[in-house]
C-alpha cells in the first residue's frame, strides 16, 4: 500500500464518526433499494416460473350457464390455443372448532384427465379421485390456518345443503396467489378459502351437469387478446356471459402487479432521498476536509503528485465511504428483503416456493447509483482540491469573511449578546449550507413521518371502511338478488337495529378505446374483520415502522452529527481562544450548540412540509385501482417526525460536547480533525477511571457495588433504568403488568361495555339515537353503491347486543370474534335476465323512485331522496319495539323458490345459511334461514331476547 | 521549451530574466517582483535575504514551478518553465525539485518514514526513506507521527523528505523560521551536509542575516528587486552560526 493510500485509511479512521454517519445514510438508501429490488426480482421470477409451470390461463370468462358443447365453439375462436371449462361457485364452509362463518370459492377439477390450465401445485396429499363426490383439495392458506390435513373433513353448504367433504390434498394455484374474498380489503385466510372438487360432483350440486359456468383459455402465439375476448363475449352473450377478461384483470394477478409496481416505486423514491442527503453530507464533510488539508494538498503537489492523483485520492476516499454504506446497505437490504419476502409469502402472496434471490445486478445497481451520488456530491470539493495552486496552499488561510446577520441589520442586535451574534453570523456566512443542513435534518423528520404514515392511513381506512362506511355487525349475501321484502323480514328479527340492502352490479367502463372492468364492490365486515385485518397487515406495519425508524434515525443522526462535527472543526480554534479569554464552558457550549439547536428547530417545520410532500408523492405513486391511501397525517406522525430530529440532535450534541471538552482544557489543537487523540484519550481515560475509583462523579450506586473488571472499568448495571437510578426489578411488577395488558388488548381491541352498561345501552337506544344512527348509516353508505334490489344486507348490532360464542363465552361486543358473511365482490354478470322477477322489481323501483335514465351503478342520489324512499318503502318499526319472534314463525314469509333463481341475474353467490340440522325446523324463508343462521350460532344463553339487532335499512341503493 | 538561453553559463541551473509578478486582489495590485535577473549554478548554496514582503517566497515559488510569473522568463537547464503546462510543471517538480517549508507541512496522518516514502514512491531514483531519515539524524524515529515529534525534528523530516529523491535543486523557505537557534543550527547542518555531499543546488530563504555566513552567495531582495548579490569569500560551517 502506498503512502497516499495509508493517509486515506488513516484519515477515514480519524473521521470515523462522520464516516459512519454518512455510511449509515447511504446504507439507508441502498437498503431500501436492495430490499425492494430484490423482493421485486424474487416475486417476478417466482411468479413467471409458477405461472408458466402451472399454466395460468390468459383469458378467463365467467357466465351464467352454458351447455358443454359451447366449449367447442369457444375453442374454435381464432387465437385460442387451449380452452378448459369449469364449474365454480361460492360456498359457505364450516370447520370444526371454528365458529365464524367462512366463505369460499369452489372450483371444479376435471374428472377425466388432468387439468390443462390453472393447474394445482400440491403441497400435501393428492388430487381428487375421478368421479369422487366428497373429496376436495384445499388452498394451502386455508388449510394451514385451520390445520387441516389430508384426511380431515369439513362441511360445505352447497346450495343450502350441508355436505361433508373430505380433504385429500392441499394445493396452491397460480390463479389464487393472492387470496382475498371478493370485496374484502385484505386477505383473511381464516374466513376465506378456495377449494377444488370433482367436476361431476360439483356439477350435480350446482345443477351444472353437462354445463359450465367458467372458461379459461390460453392464447396462441401472436393472438390478439382483445379480439379473442370480443369473440368469446359474443358467443357467451347468450349464456349470461359477464365479459371475458385477460390476465391483466385477473384478480390475484392484478393485486400482484400492483404490489410489484409499488416495489419499483419504493426502489426509486426512498433511495433517491437517502442518496441525495448522503451526497450533501459528503459534500459538507469533504469540503471541510479539503479546506483542512490545503497545505497537505499543496505539499503533495509541490513534490510532484499530479492533479489527477490528488483528485483520485479524494474520490477514493468518497468511494470508500460509499462502499462502506453500500456493503452495510446490501446486507441490511438483503435482510429486509428476506423479511419482506417472508411477510409477503406469509400474509399475501402464496407461491409454492418463494426463493429470495439477491441478484448481482441489484448489488451492482446499488453500487453504481451510490457511487454516482457520492461522487457527484463531492465533485465540486474534489475539483477545488485539484485546482488548488500549490503555491497558494502554503499561505495560511485567510480569515473567513463574515457579515452582520439579518437580525442585526434589522437593528435587533441590542437584544443579542456576542455569543448569539456569533451563532447568527456563522449561520449567515454560508446560507446555502445552512439551508441544506436544515433540509437534510428535515428529511429525517419527513422520512419518519412517511414510515409512520402508513399506520395512520391504514387506521383511517379501517375507520372509514369498518366503522363509518360499513357500520354493520353482520352482513348477508344472497345467492341471487332478492326482493326488498327480505329487508323487512330481517328488520323484524329480534335484536336487529338497522338493515341496509344494496346491490352490486358489474360494469365495464368504456372511454374511447379504453375499457376498464370496474369490479367491486361489496364491503363488509365487523370488528372481527378489523382484528383479522390488523393481524394480517400488522406485520407489514411493524416491518415498515422498523425500517423507517432505522433509516430516519440514520439520516437524522448523520446530518446533525456531521454538521456538529464540522462546526466544531471550523470553530474549534476560535472557541478555544474564547475559552482562554475567559468564556465559561457553558458559554462555549452555547455558541457551539446554539447553532445546531437553531438549525434543528428550524428543520422541524420544514420537516413537516417534507413529510407531507413525501407522503403526497407516495400516495400518488402507490395509488392503484385497487385502493388508494388517503393523505392523512395524524398528530402522532408529526410527533414522531419531530422526535427523531430532536433525539438525534441531542445525541449529536452529547457526542460533540464530549469532544469539545478537550478544547476547553488544552486551548485547542491546531487541527481539530487531526488532533491525534489516542495518547490523550488514554491519559484522560486513566484520569477518569482514577476519579471514579475515588468515588467521585455522578456515579451509579449499583456500579459502585459491582466488582472491577479490567483497569479502571466497572461493570455497568445492565438494566439500569433511564432515570439514572438503580431500581431493583420486583418480580411481577413491570413485566407482568405488560403481559396482562397485552392480553387484554389483543383479546378486546376496544374494551367493550360491561354487562351493566350493556343493559343500559339496550334500554337507551331511543328514537333520537336511532335517527342518528340512521343518518350515519346513510352517510356511511356513500360512494357509488349501485342501487336496485338488495343483494346484500348489512346488519348493525347495537352495542349492547352481546351474545355467546359457541363455547358459551360471553362476548362483550356484538361483533367480536364473530361472523363475516362475504358479500358482493365483483359480479360477473352484466345483464339482468329480462322478464325475471328481479328485472320486474328493478323496473318498478326505477319507475317509482329513481330518476329515469340513470343506469344501475352510476347514480348518486341526494340523501334526502334516499330518506324519503326509505319512508315510502315502509321502513320497519324499530326492532326493539317488537316482540322477539320464534325463528320458525316467519319462515314462510319470503319463500325462496329455487327454481326461479336460475334464470335470474347471476351474482356472486354466497349461500345464505344452512338449515340447522339439529333442530329440524322447516324454515324455508330467506329471513327464517337467516335467522336460524344467526340463531344457531347464538344458541345458548337467553340470546334472542337480549340480542336486538339493529338492521340498517337506510342505504338501499343510496348514495350520500 | 528546449530553447536554451544563449548567454547562460555552462553550470547554470536556473536562469531568470526580467521576472515580474503582480498579484491582483480586486482593485489593488501588489507588485511582488519587479524585474529579477538571476542565474543559479550547480552545487551552489544560495541564501535569499530580505525584509518581509520583499518577494522572496514569490521568487522561490516561481523557481520551483509552484507559481507562474506575470512577466519574464525562467529556464531550468534547457527547459523553459514559463509558459509550461501544469502537467509539465508537475513533472519538473517531481523529478528535480525538493521543497522545505517554514511550517514543515508534514502530512499528519503519516509517520516520518511514510512522509518520506510519499515522495520517494513517485521519484525516479530515490534513496530509501530510512536512509534519508538517517541522513537528518532521525534513524530512530522512523515510525513516529508528526504530532509526536518536536518542531526541529519535524523540520528535519521535511528536509529528509525533500532530499530523499535526490533532487537537483533544494528550495527552502525559512526552514528555521519556527525554530530556536540551537535547533535551527541542527537543521542548517543537515542542509549543508546535503549540499556538500549530494551536490544539490540549495536556495535558502531567511530573515536572518546570521545564516548568510554559510552561503556561497547571498542575494538580497528588497521591494521585489535584487538589491545586491554578494559572494562569500569563505563559507562558515553551520555549527559556527548563531543568532
Ligand atoms: N497570493 C497572494 N496574493 C496577493 N498578494 C500576495 C500573494 N502572495 C504574495 N503576495 C504579496 O506579494 C508580496 C511579496 O510576498 P512574499 O510572500 O513573496 O514576501 P516574502 O518576502 O516571502 O515575505 P516574508 O518574509 O514575510 O515571507 C507581499 O507584499 C505579499 O503581500
Ligand atoms: Mg515568505
């Protein structure tokens, strides 16, 4: 190693604090980049491999029902390579030991031969035996969370009939990489499952023998997807086709694509911020270093080092710092990436295999980008070093030129003592640098806000979705659209407070040549959903919070510590002389830290702006058709942002003061950056140790009692609490409390009212309260909910309406641990079969209440009209005024004639409920069945009487 | 650049003709040199005397290729320094010139040995760094950092660094300026020894008339001009000097 390189390493070692601070910032950028890019790569490779090996279809078409020969016509469409038909249906599942309702999608597997498209990857077990009637294959997510193994059984309610099914295999499908119940916001593996079953058995169960209701096909090379889709649609039009769609619109794939897009965004936005800050820091540090090394540079030149060699020397220095950051960043990024991939494969995307792979290309990109940022940030300084005339370097540096600060020019100097004036002038001397410092610190604040933003935004979304929009406690989905009478029946159920029905209608939006499948939208859930939702994404939130905190901390400390060190280096001599002149240490510290404090304080509001800006960028960048994050920043966001700045400033100040103390004593070395400190430090440490041994200083009482280890050192009490005092930990005091608290929290996200309150709540719900609820309900039903006949009904349990779980544990809140009935979801039918009851009813409704010409799904009507309509449609008397009824009594009132269903609009059907086998009551009516469904799950307890549901009827076809 | 000064002495190393240097600082112009004609010969030990601000350092910097004159010409052997490119000047300094400065200007992060090595590494036919340091009497302080050396020791390291590459010219700007007289004498002895043993043309700037005794020639500068040039009939050895 030549002498210049030695100098390089020693210089770096000497500035190690700053080097580390800068490397940490670069690390932040590289880590996010590597994390997102490698995860992206891993997901893309895995996806492509899985899609290819398991033959995900290119085009999917759903329809009401078509006889099998139609398949031949479809297969004959030019451009179709391979076509396969299926029977698929929504299904309600029951798993022993899990009392919540589970919805699922059941798909057929061919009885003859193997599936050619959308094949299954079997994790365990085998496929169903041809012609078997009760064998099913389960999706792995569902099987895993319920610990279902081949050989286990579960029950399905198929077309109202309960059927026992035997699990024979557990599989992953390329079609369901992202498994989410239609209309749900986030996956819920416990309450949504995908099953596969023999074609024949399923066909019989769903009256699809010799027929199909879904076709998937692959395209021949060079085929035009849109052409094929158009032709397929034309053929299927007569069979209730709901419009074929390509992979792009395939639900699971679309989510995956969106997520991938976000990863890409993440791979650019965050690293850009970090590397920008790093470039600035490098610039500050290097220009200071070069100023300090003027004479060294001059001497090297005097002895014949070429300008290029000098430039290379400093570029190398910069690159080494960057390299350190890149190395740490790649390591951290790979770790984060693994974590993220893990979180993904656990919570969202189910691939049979997800090999995390860190491609060399990713590392190279990270290296190149960081090096570029580092070098471009320091180019000016390096060039200054290169251009420094050798003769010039021999002359002592001119005193820096100062100006009076703006404050003083405004005539305010009377109120400023000399130290304060020094602070202001120093800041004002290099306004750009001060500004950039402020910006850098502000970035830390902003990043922290971004990291925490997601939590706030998601809280907000949950609040809107689950507490404001979907205020219901229970939701029902009907197999087929149902008359509004069902609402009244539901409203009449004991305990029902409010009923609201709505219709989902699918649509294809066209604009010029663009078409867009507007899917969606049925919502639903209750607190259980909130819980499961948090359980699902909690890991994500936690993960991102961790990442953000690490990174924001890195930036904050990097910037503040560096500016502090530079300030000390630039002014060390000046301050030392002041000390000699009789300034106290406090005054010196004030001058030194005052500047830092001022910049830090100025940075906080700027940081808030940066945070809002960054979040804005993110919101726009992450915005997808599937969802959009709201730009909501909570006070906590701001608080977190500010605190990261303040904490890093305090830490830096601390570090600085420790260094600065030396100046006070010795009068200051000539070159603070190069004050060879080792010997001195050793001496000081000895002195300090001796002092401590004598019992001096503020000492930890625990430490004094502890044995000496090594020269001058004591074992520090590891568990010393922050107060500085040593407190013995009492068993069961702190940790136990946390434990109990944790348990409480996890069991009951929002502490529910006690039994007494519950009753009081029940008695209170007067007319005013109901009206309030109704209004909120109306407002909550905002958005473009299509009007028409209710296909989904939402329930709202009055807060007091507790019930017992099957095990007999009372639930304090209506919803906790309870049901979701999967609702709407993208309806696959665009048409309403003419002449059906549904159609007539809809027409009547339109005539009666709607403005003519408003197509389904696009009307937003004023709430007033909606309220009027509610009145007109005979809103049921509040449930609590009625006597609780026996479940069976109203059974016949809304007879559900199965025969009629078939020619009706095809919806995403969720079977309503089941006939409780143990009761044998012949409830046939829709409401009756519903009631049984509810009642069966709430039997035991004096349930029915206490439980008064408030069924929200307000939102039928309304929009706020 | 290869044009040789016709009238130059055969032994001439540096030939300067009509050198002027003007520093411009905004409105103000400072005439640092006002027409210097000078010839420096092989193996000479020349002392530059003059009051502060008389232009000694400026002249030395121009001779060493650290700075360019505003007017006039300088030749080193048959190379014309005036008008040479930066790369040519760098090569000139690398191959032929050793510098010693008033404030030593050692690289603080390198040991004595490494400070010397930094120069020998890029030189054509250098001594070994240890050898150079032994020459200045610091053979036992090879691995000490500048911060661990006294001022005189540091200056001797600087001299070792300057002579280690066997330069044809040694340019010293107030090498004893920051030293007490006893230490200064040690440093001067080293310079004298190098001049004598290696035959290096040595130019030595000082404020100190006492030092002039050890020179072959004493050039007096005043206000940017050569006031007089005096040949020392008999050189005093450095250890006899005192101030
Ligand atoms: N870079 C510069 N910019 C402006 N003026 C300069 C510069 N360098 C030298 N001068 C001026 O040129 C004149 C000669 O300076 P020089 O350094 O050569 O003097 P000197 O004889 O070496 O003085 P000293 O004995 O104090 O070192 C002085 O008046 C000085 O102010
Ligand atoms: Mg001088």
